[in-house]
């Protein structure tokens, strides 16, 4: 039974790792965007809570990283 659980956790960690890499890669850098060209970063979308894709990706990164950490700790306990 522990071998099945370990296998499931390893597969889940691989999937979450690929998702984490994808989400981090999709994020733009701090210098990206029109704010970097004009020197102004205050716009309606930058102040909006749900405005930009970067904010969504940043939130997704935090949650996926949390899941990855929990999976890693679970794997260390099972293994």
C-alpha cells in the first residue's frame, strides 16, 4: 500500500512541478509593460484587484508552490 501512495505522490509532484514551471515562465518581468516605457505604473488595471493576467499568474504561483511544498513534505514522510 505505501508503494502505491508513494507512486501517486510522485506523479502528482511531477504534474505540479511542470505547472509551476509553466506559470513562472508565463509571468512577465518587472520591466515589462507600458509602465516601464513611460515611467508610470499607476493605471486602472494596476490598481484593480483582478485587473491583469500578471496578478492572476502571481496568485497561481503562490498556490501551486504551496501545493508543491506540501507534496514534497508528504513524500518525505512516506519515503
